[in-house]
C-alpha cells in the first residue's frame, strides 16, 4: 500500500472540502465502478450485433466473448489480494482502467474471433481489479460508520452506465462505426483513470484526515447498527456463505440476460420489453442506494428479508407473466431490479459483516470469486431449459428456489453470530 503521512495543517485543500473529502472518495469509486463494471459487463452487450456484423461472428462465437470474460474475471480474482499488496489502491485502480483501455484498442482492431477472445481475457482482468474488492477497501479505510451507504453509492456506478452508455454506443456505432466507438470508449476510460489517480487517496491519513465516524453527543449512545464487527466464521459457515454468494452469482447477470427473451417469448412487444428493462436499470440503482441506507439505519439482517423476499415474489411473478398484463410486467421489473442489486451491494455488505479486520480483504475477494463462478456456471442453463421445455418459466421457478436457499443461509449465519437486530 502507498504509505504517505501528512500532518494536519499541512494540507492545502479548503477546509470545507477537507471535511467532505470522504464523499469525493465515494464519487471516485462510483466512477471506477461505472468503468470497470458498467462498461465491461452491463453495457458491453450493446457491441454484440456490431461485432457480429463487422467481424462476421456467429451467435455462438459472440456469446463466447462474454463467457471468456466471465472466466477470466473469475480466475484473475484469485490474484486480487496479491495485486493490491504490490500496488496502492490509488495506483491499482488507475492501472485497472488502463487495462480496460488496452482491451478497447484490441476490440477496435480485432478482425477475428480469436482476437476478440484475447481482448475479453484482458477485459476480465480490468473487471476483477477495478470493482468491489478495491472499492470495499476504500470504504473500509474512509468510513467507520455508514459504510453500507458509502458502498451503495459506489455500486450505483454500473447502473448509471447501464442507463447512459447503450444509446451512446449504438448511436456512435451506427454513425461512425465500431472501431471509432471503441476508441472513443478508450479515450473516456483513459480520462477517468487520470481523474481517479488525482482524486483518490488510500487512507484519510494521506490528507491529514480521519475516517468518517458519526458524532455522538452522549458517549453512551449506541453506534449505528452497520458498524463493523469482528466476526470469525467456522469453516462450515464460511463454505455455506460462499455457496450463498455462488447462488447470487447464478442469479445475477444470467438472470437479467434472459429477461428480454423471456418477455418476448411470452408475447410482449419489443417496445414494452425495452421499457421494462429500462425500469430494471433504474430499480437497480434505487435498490443499491436504499439497501445501503436501510442497512445502516435498521441493520442488514432485517433489510435482507425485505430485499430477498421481494426478489422471491418478483421471480415467481416473472415466471407467471403471460404477455397480456402490462401492470404485472412492470411490477416484476421493479422487484427484479431491487433483487439483482444484491449481486453487488448485498454480497459485499454480507462479506464485511462476516469478517474481522484481519480477514476483511480475503473475505471480499473470496465472495467475488464465488459470485463469478456462479455467473459462469449458470450462464447457459436457462437457455438449455428453454430449448427443452419451450420457455424460461422453469428456469425462473428454479431461480426462486435459489433465492429462498440464499435467504435461509445468510439469515442463519446472522442469527448464529447474534447479528439478528
């Protein structure tokens, strides 16, 4: 880690900015998540039809780009702890953005499937080094209280990108071509890398500050329920938790990736489906933000029932849509958006609650690995089920069962360690 001690009073930034620098850190992490997660995972599918047309890829070859990116990110996640022992957080996240720039250049000049696959491998590394592992470490260093809220703000980055990037990518690709679009993305990410290096600092001490902590008038006043606790899981509990993260990974990207096909197969029009997916993106942003605030205010244990319970209802409703009821369509999209938000903010908060100061970094990395493994393992299963049964209904019914199992596992661990408050 970067070690730099600055005595209080030697910093030249204004006092007001001094006091609120923690929110600048949040904004930087949001920008990081928008690049490393939003552009590599959420918005990348916008490039798929143009890659097929320009390079001449088949549907299978195009799908393999995403699969290879998921596999790469999962394997690179194993090196994340070592990576941030070599680099400071500030330098490491800036480098992760530059890795994404390299991937963009490779896609821009790709003329074969093999070149796209190599670019996807590099993109997977950018995803692993630039998402929730470093963001969690920034939040741990800068926030003693309200850490879940800070994490939620940062995790909204991918939702913002999902809302803004696809229409821009489509417009540029249509008007200027695929190569120009990838080069434009590379330029934007390079600028973001420079901004992140300028504004981020590993620890408050680097600016003569202290981690954020709620000011209490009475020393006997209870701290916020989200304040970090040292928790040591047994080996069995740790494996159970990783299995829960694996299940959430199965339900993350694959869950949303097949919503379009499911809605269209049940009879909804393209316009209705597009509107529903836009609502999913908005609900994801709102869900992440609300999860963080609610966890800090009422405790993660209680909020888990709200979010996972809503997801169960939404998943069942998704399996039941019939192509006729518009209100049912939009209710399912809102509930699904809230549920899928757990794929970033939820499992990260759980990992923080189920760890000690010494095991926090490893817990985050292990959880992200299990999540990526789940996404990779389940990615093609809904499609296979649809080919066999003629619809995605059974896939979403199975997903409902997975959510129920996740709820039981996570809440059991909270109760075992007396965090059920």
